[in-house]
């Protein structure tokens, strides 16, 4: 799909990583899912254009080795690729993703939105 998309926004929820593996304590399945995602990202990176934005994140932490099936307190990972990112690190809240996508889509900031854009 990435090869045929000329503009727009694609939002995908990879729920199996969380629901099927994470909350079910399936560490090997979780590991395999992460390897599959990593392999896909490796295919996407060479075709991204300077004006593109790629954001991969989670909505919560989930330790597959925890003795319970609830959300855990780990930080959720955030990986973003965009022109000029210079491999900088951003530690923030999930609302920062919304602020960043808004800024990327509109080339403006919305002070009324929560979050700090990391672009």
C-alpha cells in the first residue's frame, strides 16, 4: 500500500501484538510479532519521501512476563521518521503524537490541543 499512496494519512492499529500476545503472556508470539513489524518497517524506510512522516507507537505498556493480564507501567515505545529528525530523542505523552501529526498535516500548531509536537 505504501507504494501506491501519494498523499494522505494511514492509521493502523496492530491489535494482535497487544491483545493476542501481550495480554495472553505469549512472550514467543510477542517476540515474533515484533520481528515481523521490524521487517516491514525495514521495507518502508527506503521508500519514504522527504515530506513523509512515519510514527510507530503503542497506547500503553504491556509486560508479557507480568503475573497479571492488565496494562503495566512501562513506557510505550515511540519511533518516528521524518525529514530533519537527526535521530533526536523525544520523551513525552501520547498526546504529543496527535500534536505532531496535526502540525505535519496542517503546517501549523494548535495551541488549544494538548501535547507538544516533536517535529
